[in-house]
């Protein structure tokens, strides 16, 4: 057995992107195909240029117009004058003993966000942030303690995938990677799945998240299937309805409780969107489609709060007839957190009840604990604008 790698913490001295620092330039990194076509039309160029540029940026990771060899010299020059491809700088990379890697990315304005890559035997999942901090104040989440600053732009969201792809592909041995194919001659990519489970509530940053997700599933960009892109949400009902029309990818609902009384205490948004209405919105989201996208219920296991056998039976009844699988998440502690995770024996008992009731139920393996990269531990650096005095739970 190879020894587990030592915890690696590496401060990146050099940003990996070329940062154009003329703010008036248009950043093309976050534009999906329709937006890029509109951009080219606006500057009097043929819209088909959008597909070319999209491929250069997202399939080849190019951030310099000069490298775009099938674009005329004149257009390359023009694009360099008015546009840029600009991602946040990676300022810290940490690698956990289980291979989980976390990057801290610095944004304009002094905030930073975190992005996590979780390698597994048959897939690699990138956990992407959607906001600087979070305004929802779920009582068991460390991002909530940071307060909220702002939404990420679509460029800042897709930049996490763009950057992680570049960093990870650099690590694939050249012999294997060249020319980015494996032995079956398939494109080899380290990242096979994306989950919007990092910092923030994706459905409260709707337009930018949707634009970034369009890029994730576009064959001219990352070409991920809808099953492999998951938006994790506390459940914002009007946004769920819009989402179905605009990009119906997989969904993870952070339910965490079998009834409103418990959920209200740990997820304040439940007062606005109670469970019954929320599950109805999810039913609508999945109506007419059970195959293309997946539905996961997330349930954080908090000792003495939501983890009794009674709670398990109640949850099984609540979810009846919903085509979902259930992920039980052991609570990940963070400094000053007031909760304790349920013991593994209790979690297994909870799982068994749900399985007997017919639900595919998994216990989420905690990854990247030694670098605080697990669910709910992402903190980044948030200049809190929400003016919370502190995050006392009342
Ligand atoms: N706002 C979105 C996405 C971010 S959180 C959402 O709530 O779904 C991603 C997942 O991690 C959510 O299910 C969240 O409830 C869970 N989580 C948050 N804090 C946690 C903690 N301390 N331990 C375990 N899971 C946590």
C-alpha cells in the first residue's frame, strides 16, 4: 500500500492566469453561447465566432487571444483591445491526505472563495461556490457564520471549473494525457461531476448560476450531462420553477428535517417556504422526467436534533412517492459550532429505516476533513455586508 500523502499546503506565488487589469474590458469567461453570440453581433462580427471562442476558452483553457490560431490576426487584435478572459487568482492550494484538494481564490474587492475537488475511483467531483458567503443563516453551516457579501458573477463561477481543470490536467502525466486522451481514446478529464455545494445559495444568484451551468453542459464547453451537474439548494420555490424552464440539471434539496417544527429551527428560510410547498415545487421540477436528472435529499445528522428513529419514520412518510435518493451527511464541526454529529451507529440505524421503506440511502463519506474542505466547512474570506452582530442562534 502506498503511504498516504502528507498534507500539502502550497501558497501559489504566481497567479495562473494573465490578469488584464483594465476594468473596462469585457470578460468573456462567463458568457454562455447566447451571450457570446450577442457580444459578437454587437461588435459587428459573425455569431459563429462564439462557438470558436467558447472552445478555445473552455476546452483548451486558453486565456490569451493570440493563441486562438483559427481566428484571424485582425480579430485577435481587436478582441485583445476590448475583451479579456480573466479568472480569479488561486492564492492557496491545500491537498488532504485522501487526495481532496481545496483552492482559495481571490476575487476583486478583497473577498475570497473556496473550491474543492474530490477524487474517487470512478469519478472526480468539483464542489463550486456560488456566492461570497451566504445570507441564509442555517444554524449548522460555517459559511453562514461568515455573513454575506455578494453574488459571484458567472465568470467567477465558471472560473472555478476552468481553473481546476487546468490545475488538475497539468498533473495528469503527459504520456497519459497526450493529446488529452486515455487508452479508450476518450477525452480524459479529472472532473466528471460538478456540484454547486460550495459557499452560497445558488438559487439566490439565479441568472449567473444558470449561465455558468449552461457552460458546464454545453458540448462546445465542458459537455457534462445533466445527471452530472447538481444544484444544491435550501429550496427557493419561485427559483425552482424558473430553473425547470431554463436549465433542468440534477437537484439536491437540503431538507435536514422531517417536519416544519425542526426545520424552522435549523433552516430559517423554512418559515418562508415550508416543507409541503417545497416538496410540491420539487415534484413539479421533476414532473415528466425521472431519467435525465437526479434528485437527492440531503439530511445533515445532528445529535439529538433530527436523528431519532421517529424522525426517520416521519421522513420516510414525508418523501413517499418522490423519486429521490437520500444522502445522510454526518455533521462536520467547525470552530464554535453548537452541534455534535450523530454517532455512526445512530446514522446507520436511521439509514436502515429509510432503506427498509424503499429509499436508496447513502451515508456521505466525509472528505478532506484535515483541510476543512468537508460540507459546510468552506469559509473563504467574506467581507460581511449583512451587518450581523454575530451569528447567535435565537
Ligand atoms: N446553500 C446550498 C449549498 C451549500 S451547502 C444548500 O444549502 O444546499 C451544501 C450542503 O452542505 C448542504 O446540504 C448543507 O446543508 C450541508 N452542510 C452545511 N453545513 C454543514 C455541516 N457543518 N456539516 C455537514 N453538512 C453541512
